[in-house]
C-alpha cells in the first residue's frame, strides 16, 4: 500500500512505458495527468514488469476511459441509484482504504442495460479513488447478494465487475466480499474461480455466521449472570434461606428469595443424621449419588443396571431388573483382562498421498479457507450493517462528481451569508435612528 522509493530500474521501466505510449498516439493533458508514476507502476506489476504488455494495457485503459467518459460522470445521472443506496462508499477502514457497498437487486439487470451498470460502477470507483488519502491506492468492495435468487445471474454480474477492475484498475482491489449469496453460487464460483484473475482476493461469507459470535461476546460481558446460572453447593448452603426442605435421604432442596433465576438448589447436605441406605421399593436408585439421583431414576434399564464405581454399597451385578425388558442385562467386563494398546492403522489405498507430506506442529491447527475468509471480513462487518445516508455519501464526492448541487451550493451559501450580514446591518442602523 502506498508509494515506495523507486530504484533506477523501476524509473527506467516507467519512462519506457510512457515513451511507448506517446509513440502510439498523442496523449491529452487529462490522460497525461492520469498516467502518473504510481499508475504506470501498477500496470507494470500487473504484467510482471513487462514494458510492452504494460504499455499496451495502459493504452487500452485510456481508450476505454475515453469511451465511457469518466471525466464527465456526475451524481445527477444516478439520482435514482443514489436515492435507494444501490452503490455507495460506506467509509474507510483502519488502513484508510475506501469501502464500497453494492446492494443491487435481481431485477436491476432487467431494467437497466449493461452500459448503465458499467457507468454506475465506474462512477462509484472514481468517487472512492478521489476520496483516498495520500499513500493509499487500494479499495474494498462488499457485494450484498441477499436480493438475488438466481446464482448464475449474480455470478455474471460479479465476474464482469472483477474483469473490469482487473483490466482497467489493476492493483486497486484489496479485497472483495460476497455476502449472503444464493445457495448454488459456491458451486458455480468453484468452477469459474480458476479462470478469474482477481479470484485470490474474492471471498464469499454469510452474515448469519457473525450473529452467534456477537451474542456470545455480549453474553460474556456479564460474568455475574453467567456464574449465577451454574450450581454451587457451597453458595446454596450458605447464602440461601431455607423455607422448605425435603426429608429424603437421596437429595434435599432449599428455596431462595434472592435469586429469581434459580429458585431452588440441589445440595448434598442431608436434613437428618447420616444413616445407611436401606433397600427401597425402587432398587434402581440403589447406589445413586445425591446429585444424579433424579436423572438416574429416568434412565434406561441398561444404564440403571451398570454398577457405580467408587461406591461401597453398589452391587456387583443385577439379577432382577427394575422394569421388565425383553433382553438380558449386559455382561460385566472381567477385571482380570487388561486393556490392550490401540493398534496402528494399516495404510490404505484410499488415503490421500498429500497426508505423507503434511508436516504440522503438535497442537497447531491450520484454519480452513472459510475460517480465514470469515476472519478477514470481520473488520468490514460494521460497514455492511451501517445504514445508508445519501447526504453523507454526497459529502465524499469531489467536483465534478457531486454534480450541479456540489458546484452551486458553495456559491449559494456564500451569497446567503452575505445577504444575512447586510440585513443585520440594516436592522442595527434602523434601531440607532429610532
């Protein structure tokens, strides 16, 4: 990003491109102003520092800009698009790069020609480039595809946009995000991606993926409430007021008036002196701990027949199940058998050969492409969710992009201020005469 110190070789390449360009056809004053050192250097980087190819592409770009009429594009031509917020500059990111948002609908290509879309795209790009500060030469584009139902229609629009940027604005695009595309877009984009020049900086994300993370962050901002939803026997025994209790030896509960989120607690304290647990009418609860007695009573017969480790009074085996069942109880494993170490899996022909060349550090997990794209889109989420304001967007336009309003309004404001000052002076003179 930005301009760097150019060496003698870079300077020589830039001068060679300009020399070839002037030999082909005369260059106007506006074209010469456009072909500055930074512009020629971007075309050289796009063509691998090949002077002839860079000069040819630059000449094609100049002819295309003259046919579009980039110097005569004003906001008055796109009053409908500006009023509905179809394409605008939302702001600048942390690196001072302008961020553009395109919210085109599926019926836009049907009601407008391809030339009108190209002019709208070029106008938005020129407004973004004119708002760039010094040492910044890239921008970011956000495509809101939630209004498209046809994946092929949006793919044609998206690919044509990337083609225009790669051919006539090389080195300008920093990142392009497609937000909430149609369901089939990912499959079509996967097939077209190898043939698109700027596919490396394009990514597709879903806006719904960021709601859960934001909700978790907001929920984590209240640690007191998060802690209050967890069971704590010590807090239940000390901070609560016992209103009523259970005399059962399995578990006891107390009612609290201080916390409405958890009106009762399970505690391991017994209301009477400790005593031996005698067999009851429900043999399935024998050997259950006070904390899981309630859930254990609703378990399956197979789960209830399993012995509880670490409890002295747990029976070794069950001969009579608590409820009738059609299958015998599971056999208990022999304690004499020792666990065998896991075997090493044998190599398979179906295994990918790429696994033999993967050298990954222990504990290091390489994020997938989707995770990387999602993480890269996170700084631009605020621009996508920010509401559109036409006056704020028009304030970013520099003449002549702002149209007649931006040209005449400063003069009108000056005239209005002058008239107000004259009226105030006349009023003061009248008061003095009286």
